[in-house]
C-alpha cells in the first residue's frame, strides 16, 4: 500500500470520523468538567439531533445544511429540558446517581426516536456523492464541510469560553466550583449554558455522522464509547484535548481495519480508553481525573 | 385446560424471576453495597451463557468444543470466566470514580457482543450454540419446568444466603464503610481499590451464573437472545425499585418489574403489528421513565436498606 | 469605636451537632484580629459561620449593624464580607487577571480602580497578569487569593489559615501583605494555626477552645498570659 492510498482510504475518512467524534467529545468533556459526571445519554441526544435535522429536511423542505442550525437550536433546548426534568433534582445526591439517570435518559431518547422515525436507515440526500481530487487527495464536499464546521464550532466555543463573562464563569466552575460559588457565580445559569452548548454540539455531531454515513436509531449509542475515549485521551476538561482525542480515535479506528477484522473497529476506542486509564488518566493534555 | 396454561406461564415467569434475581443480587453486591456502577450486566450474562454452553454441549462441527462436561462444571466455568473478565476491567477502573467503570463496562459489553457475533470458531456466530443439555430436560414439559424452577430457585436461595452472610460479616461492614465514606475508610488503612475489585468480580460471577442458567433453560443461545441495553437496564430498574442495598428488596424488585414487563408485552402483542412494533419502544421508554420516577420519589426503593449499626447512613 | 463585624453567642454546626457552643467576637475598622486555638477548637468553623457556610442555630452576626445571620454567601458578599478559604482558594487554570475578574463577578461597571488597587498592593501580580495562577509560587497564590477577594471592595476580609503549609519566609510575607491590606482600609479577621506569630502581629486576638471563647485581648496581652502560653507556646 502506498502513502496516497493510506491517506485516501484510512487517514482522510479517519479525520472525518474524528471530527464527528470531536464534536461529541467536546460536549462530554464539558459535562464531565463542569457538571462532574459521565453523561451516558450523550450519544442518543446526538441521534435525536440528527433526526431533528432529518425532520427539518423532509417536513420543512429545508436544504440539508440549513437543517443543521435548526437541529442545533432545537436539540440545545431539548438538552436543557432533559436536565431540568431528569438531572437537576439529583444535584444534591452523589453524582453517580445522575450517571444512572443518564443511562435511563439514553434509553428514553432512543425509544422516542424509534417511535417517531422507526428503526430503518435514512439519509439526508439520496444518491452517491463523488469525491473531488485535491492534489491527489480525494475529498467529498460534505467531508470538507464536516471538518471545517468542526473547526469553526470549536473555535467559536473557545472564543466564548476565553472572552466572555459567562464563558469565564463556566471555566471557573470547571476549575474550582466552590470558589466560583463563593465568587457569586449562579450555578443554575452555568448549568443552563452548559446544556445549551452541549446539546448543540451533540446535534452537530449526529448531523455530520448522518451526513457522511446514514441515520439510524443506534448511531449515537455506538458513538458513545469513541467519544468518551476521545475526551479521556485528550484530558477531561480540555476542549482542544477533546478535539485532538477525537481525531486520534477516528483515525485509529479507520487504520485498525488494516490489522483487525472490521467488526472490531469499535474495540479500538475501547483499547485506547483502557490504555489511557492505565498509563495516563489525566490524558494527553493534563485534564482532570474525577 | 385454561388454568394449566396459566400455571405453566406462572412457572415460566418464576424461572425468569429467579434468573434475573441472580443478576440483581450480583448488581446489589456491586452497586448496593459497594457503589460500583456496572452498565455491562448483559456482557457478563452472555459470557456465562456461552461458557457453560460450550463446556457442556456435545462435540460440534465448526466451533470449539463442545466438551460434553457435566452441567455443574459448566456453571462453575461460567462464573469463573465472567469473574476473569471483570478482574482486569475492575483493576484498571476502580482506582477512579465509578463514572469510569460505567463507561468501561459499556465497552466490555460491546466487545463481548462483537466477539459473540463475529467469532465463528468460538460461538458459531449467528447460528448460536444449540443442544445445550437441560437438567431434567427428559421429563414431560410441565414437570420439567417445575423441576427447573426448583433448581434455579435453589441456586438463587443459596446465592441469597451466601450474599447475606457476607454482607453481615466484617467484609460487608467494611464495604459499606468504603461506600459511605471512602476517605475515612482509606484513612483507616483499608485497601479500597482491592475491596471494590472483590465486590466487582464477585458480582460479575453471579451474573455469569445467571447467564448459564438462562442458556440451559433455553437449550440454545444465540447473539439475538438478549438485547444488551434492555437487559442491563431492566436489572438496574429492578434493583433500584426493589431497594438497593437490600437483597430481599432486590429480588422483590425483580418480581415486580418482570411481571410488569411481561404483562405489558402480552398486552402490546394484542395490537395490530404496525402499532405493536412501536409499542415495544414505548415500553422501553416507560421503563426509562420508571427509573427517573423512582430516583425522584422513592430513591430508597420499596424495601430500603436496613440500618445496620451506626454506619448505615446513606448518601454523602 | 463601634465594631464593624459583630458575632454574638453564635452556636451551630454542619450536621445536627453544634460545633460552636457560643462564640462571640468582633472586629473594628482598620483592625487585624486573629482567632487561635488548639485543633478542633472551632476556629475555621467560626469563620464559616460568619460567611453563611453552616447552620447557625443561635446568636447573631451583624456587619455594620446589618444582620447577616444565616444569609447566603452571595448576600454576605454584598454586605461587605469576603472570604478566602484555606485551600483551593484560586482558579488554577485561569490567569492571574482572570482570577481577579472572577473576584469581581458580581460587580458591574468600571473595574479599573479595583484592579489598580490590587495590583498596587501586589506588584508581583501585575508582572504575572497573564500567568496561570496554578503556576505561581505559594506566596503569590495567596496574593491571588486575597486579591480576588479584595476585588469586591469588602469592609472585612476573612482569611482561613493563610499561612498553612507555607515556609517561615513566606509566612512573614503573608503577614506583611495583611498589614498592607489593612493599610488600604480593610479590616482582617484571620484564623491561624501559628498562634505565636499570629498574635504577635495582630492587633487583637481570640483564643477559642471546644467551640467557645476562652481568652481575648490584644496580641501582646495574650502572649503574656500564662494560661495561653501553656496552651500553645510551651507545649
């Protein structure tokens, strides 16, 4: 196998998949760092977002890319609603109880998707997209959009976290919750903002997975493990770490096909997760360990 | 006659309640007494089912074994292998908060599912393992079911007694101390990760045994026999509803949830097929909702954990 | 002079048991007051009671005549009391300047004078505005912690063991910072483990034992007291 082949068949698809994971992993890392629990419904909320975009395309007749912002906004508020209904009142209990509640929410969200949209595979656009040749690298338009959107969304998020008052409050809450509260930060508002952002990112991640593959009711659940692996690989609480982790996990999954039967793609993420917990639980970029 | 049919159905349900009872006891050791979050119950269940199946079936073409061993050997093997898989996972994850174990256990269950689905030589993949010997399988249907119920009921009872004894022993006191105040327990020199590992491995072994009992009941096991998420989640809601930290509560929760689950299935099967398919997902939605309601309104479950001495305080 | 902070016969604790069995103390404007006492005397607990971090079941706490007994920390901050916890008192992953910004979270409008005052007090911090607070030395971190609390322009600053874990050299530095803070018109109440040094540099002191007042007086008086001396200084 020559280098271009490796690039075109493994690295490029890996980076596309990795961008999708990165969007989810950023959300996971935010919840992990600010709210301090592992959110197991993350993947299924991504599925919900993907199908909301699907509804926007099929019912409202929106162009595919116009459905993305719609899905992000709707899913963001859905995530806030889920928090209000199912997580918020558990705040005073040990955090692991919320992890359990999120497992229940995962099932609930998935069954809502299955009831409304069924279990058959769907897609946003019919027909086969042809890749274009960029100096020997073959890329489809939607792959370029996926990678660029991921970069754009993450930069916007970073800008928000670094430059705005409430972005800083979110970082403060992640850094030292007690001191943030002593400083007068309203925890409720931070939680609200976090879910708004996380819900939007979930929708984006689900949308791009649906765009590059197809929409299925289990698609998000199957992303959960790679997304967590990415967040932990990058270092919990590190946005740039989650992106790096997502890209590494995506590429590793695609490259693993060279050595392993393709059924075991999902095992790659699991191996990365265990390896990191074993040798460097703080992740590549020194994140938190709960 | 109608009532014989009903009776048969009741026995069938009771067998399942005993099998799920083992899973709930296993989870109670992990979660109820030790605070460990295992989201991969179905994985350990499947390992137990396949292990016992492969050990006890007669020689078969195209896959490893079978080894035609006695059924008790199969059960022991099921427990051992489930424990052996739990051990390294626990070893890696139990140094951290239980969130990491939750994620890793989802991963384990997923890998186990993949192996079962794709490793022809081991599990015969989609065709599954058949010809699993069933204890008392030669008796006529009703007697055979009753005998099997007596068997699984006996196993559950023994497991219950053993777990109860262990929980009342100093080991159980120590586990609760660790769960309720990890820092204090560490300060007293307890090897917290190792104790948790014991609980995790022990619980996983019981789940493996549950899987073995299931495989021998059905005489066959296929990858489709269990929906991993639904099975795992059912056990969770059983334990939480019944009362985590209380073994009798756990078994009561199994009975309540299993009865509701089975009757709702009978109910939805009456619907026309179009709606029946949707109804299946609505049922899953409702058990998810049930968990939320229990967590909100009765977090201690139907039978709360008994207050054992001064260390019985829950929730930090 | 009428007291700025007045705490009378306060009883309370975290759970059901009362740790404080009736503690009274006060701080006048421009004073540095130290609370000392053996381990478990309730020193830090008394401070947390002022800041609304525990159940106060009896007694009264006022600031400038305003009753703050049992109020939430954010209201107490607005009444003019800021609190520097003993540990985890900075945002490690944020820059020095951002730490100060978080300190002023509840304030709106122009903060230039507040920054100027803090940077004027701690020129070291001015130089390291863009450094992550977690990368600073122990003494500098304490400056960040105090600077953060000063951003709200408090009348009284509560310091919980500001010198814990610091070397003697830093201890002197912290005490000097405290004097500087007092000199810009902020009264200080601090809990100290290092009783002798703390009493030597404070204007007044309270000795607590078993959750109640045992002795009070000026730093010099307490240092000269035989019973107090036996409690800490001899043993």
